[in-house]
């Protein structure tokens, strides 16, 4: 029996190389698969889009959700050329795919100059002690809109 994951991981790696060769961004690629078919593919486009959130996984998730007309990827599988960074990890959890496969590790990415370790650590730091200053600027309206959400009868949960 053939390895069903090999072709999808190769597709993620090939799109990573394409983006890298085009100087679109870092050497990262991602495909989203549903029912054994690629429904979205993307490479890192941080440089070409001037968008720090245009990581391969985020762009692929956006494309897949648009194609499926949903904000969750239940039943889909994500193949990433490298272990997802903290931002992409968050996006993946919000998208709720059934499974994620990755090829190179975050240590491999760090060795290539993409060290996201400090972000993992900043997530656990008290907001007021983070490297980038975080301050609370409280307005009553901030809590009010959350209270209104709790009572909203036609809300769409996610």
C-alpha cells in the first residue's frame, strides 16, 4: 500500500520551494486536504504581501475556508513543510482540522534563522512583563460588548 501522506507532504514542500525561489517569503509551504484532494495550497508570502501574518499555514487556511464557505476545517488535514510557529499553531487550533502533519521541526527552522522560541516564551509571560509593552486601557464599553454577545440570540459560536 502506498503512503497516502507522502504526496501531500511533497506538495507542501514543493510550494515552499516555489515561494522561496520567488522571494515571496520564508521557505515554508502548506496544503489543506479534504477527502484525499488538495483544496488549498500556499507558501509564505510575508515579503510579497508586506504582511507579517501571511505565513503559509494562515494563507492556506484562509483559502480553504473561503473555498469551503466555512470558518472551520473539520474533516480536513493540514500538511506543513515545517512545524507551525506559535501564530500558525493558534490559527490551526481556531480552524480545527482533524490532523496536522509537518516535515522539518522548529529546531530545524531555528537553525535556518527562523527562531520563534521567544514567542513561545512570551505567551506565558504576564502581559505587563512582556518584551513588547502591553497595557490595559479599560473602557466600560469593552465589557459591555462582551455582555451583549452573551445575550445575543442569533450569535454564531466558534
